[in-house]
């Protein structure tokens, strides 16, 4: 659908069009792109993600575990592509002169995606394609299970915080996204090592 919309728009908009492609924290445009970039970047990223995950599913050493994580993988992929589609739609609407609150929509989309991912992370099995893949989670099912349980809860909390701040205090929503994900990433990495160290199977 993104490619179809882009193909139609290719013949309807002038070739020298400069399109807003990036916004700062205040919602102001700080970079413009060409017609080609505006129409193809999001569809290309979506196709690259799909192709990469399909390739990984073929060469995954723990393919059985990945197949048991299909639901989580499917929802994560669908949510990511949907978010790209929303972003692509806002760019196309902007080309046609429709004023769209792009930062509001993107931030809400990111928050919703984190909630979806967070709900499915605890349901994943150890694999190299999806999840928190540290050396400790990949070598300990105990560490994998606890890491993804708490990482999932963390993603849900950050997602809810993003939704609330986007609607009530949009000026700080970007800092919630960046700060929350960085802190969670650091905390869960350290925690994965601690759970690996305390793995009863490893102690035996």
C-alpha cells in the first residue's frame, strides 16, 4: 500500500519538490528531502525489515525456538510496519497540503508499539533474531526468561508514559522515549548478567 501510494504520487507532484523529512523536539522542520526520498524511504525500510527477518528465520540456529515465538515476531513486525505506514501517510498528506500533527502521531505510534512489543517479549524463546540478545541470555534459558519478563514490563511502562506525556506534556515526550529506552537497556543488560550468574542450572 505504501508503494502504491508512492507510485501514484510520483506522477502527481513536481520533481523539484522539497519535502519535510525531519522535525526537532519542538515540532519544527529541521531537514527537507527530495521527492525520491519522501516517497521511497519508509517503504524501503519496511521491505528491508521484512526481508531481513525472513532471511534470519531461514538461517536461525534455534529455528525451533523462533517458530515457537512466531506470534511475538508477527506482532512486532506488524506494529513496526504499521508505524512506518503512518509516518509515510503523514509525509504524503503533507505533500498535498494537509496539515498533520506528525510528532503527535509518531509519538503515539511509538508508545503503542512499545506496549505491543512489551506484551509479547515474555512469550519469546531463546533465539538470535528477536528479543534481548546478550551473551548471557543466549547462554542461559533462566536469564532469557527473567530478562524478557522484566524487559516486557519495562517496555509497557515506557509505552504508557509516552502516551500520557504526548497527550498532556508533549514537550517532554521525546525525552521520555530516549531516556526511558536507554535506561531500560542499561538496566536489563546488567540484570541479564546477574540472572545468568545466578542460574541454578549453571551452578549445577
